[in-house]
């Protein structure tokens, strides 16, 4: 037997308090009777003073009623029955660019903050589906494996910052390979990678990685973040103060802009769609497109169901209370 709300068993601590209350009340009644009449006359004046089984049984009946009520509230359960619940949906791996170019402020407050905000919105729209997260810069790391727990997903998303991966630079092809490896063994009918980046790739072959993912049956949705005009990358201190702008090894200021053409080509190659940010970022087209993807069984969760048995002690408790009232 197990309990559905075992915290109510603490009500058993009320039993000695109720017993003490009965004892104190009885003593007070006897003191009042002493002021009114001699002890020898009590039995002729007050029925309860004659003793008998009613006087002795009534407190016990009330105590039993409280004890059984506590048991009923604690919900005793027996008879375990395993039940399997099937879920359908899609599997989505989000690949998020965390290179320093994502600190550019052509999208307020900056690219990375806005990207994380939109990914959080995506996770809320995909409640009940599985999501995972890959962060990448010069290399890639799986920050969150596929999970149906979107609260856990958002917790890992919240910890992502610039250059979350160890190396600097931007390696989109490596991120696509990492995301593909994390999702390729999924049993879902629709497996999707959502790539969010400014598209500035400094190494690898993103198109080849997109083709490889498509060959595994994985669709690629690309989201370009950043403006068409080149902007510098601010370097800020711990309190947000501007320290200067990122420079290359020659001391020249580094400028960044979104590479729409490359991201659009990757999406076409990967069988998905490309969403441009323009002056802001709105991931709604991705949400709508994923909503139209074919759903399949993505998880089977086993639950153990127990039969509730609170009715028996509750009925007995009510019976004892009524009996005590009748006494």
C-alpha cells in the first residue's frame, strides 16, 4: 500500500491534543459541579456525572473518527496497474550561433539575446514535442539532448553565452553534423534542425553538411539574424559599458552582416525554409512550418496507476462522528 498525500498523516498529532482537551474539559466541568453541589449529589443532578459507557466511549469515538479522517485524507492506494501513454510530435534540434559576431547590435538589444528570446518562444509553441540544443562557434557542443521537458530545455538555453563552444570563429558545417548526429537515431517521422546564425562561416562546407543531413531524412530550417548593412561588434564590460569594438590581428575593426544567400541555399539544400530577420527577428514562419510537418510517435511513457482506497476510512470516520453526536 502507498499514500497519495502522506503529509496528512501528520494529523495524527492532533489525537493527543484532542484527548488532552477532553481531559481538561472534564476537569473544568467537575470543578463547576463542586461549586454547585456536593460530589455525592452529582449523579442525581447531571446525567453525565453518573458515569456509564457513554461517558467513556464518546471521547474514544471522536478520536477514532479523527484518526480515520487523517487516513482518508492521506489517500491510501493499492493495486498497481502499469499504463503506457503514447505521444506524437516532431523532433527539433536548435543549432544556435554563439560566436562573437552575435554580439552585434543591429538587432536590439543584440543578436544573441534576441535569438534566445525567439528560441524560447519556439519551445513554448512546440510543447509536447521533443527539442534539443547545440551551441556552436569554432566548434560545437550539445547543450541539451532531445527532451520533452521544455522547462529543462529553456534552463539550458538560459546558460548559453558567447563562445559557449570552446573555440572561436564560426563552423556552421560542424554544428550541422553535431545536430544531425544528435537527432539521426530518432524514431520521429519528422526530424528537423533549426539553424539560427548570421551565416558568416569561416571554415568547413555548410552545403555539404546540409546535403548529408537531408540524406538522413533530416530537414534544415535556417534563420538569418542580423542586418544587410555591415556593423561593428561591440566589446562590453561586466556592467554593460562599451569597451571598444572587436578588431582583427592587424588592428582593423571587424564588421559583420547576415549572409542571406548562403543561408537560403542551405535551406533549399536541406529541404526546409529560410527566414530572414531584417530589422528584427520573428521566428513565426518556422513555428508555422514545423506545425505542418507530419507528426509521428516520439515517446511512450509508462505510468503506474493505483486504486484509491480513501472511501473506506472516510465512511468509517463519518460513521464514528455520527455515532459520537448521537451519544
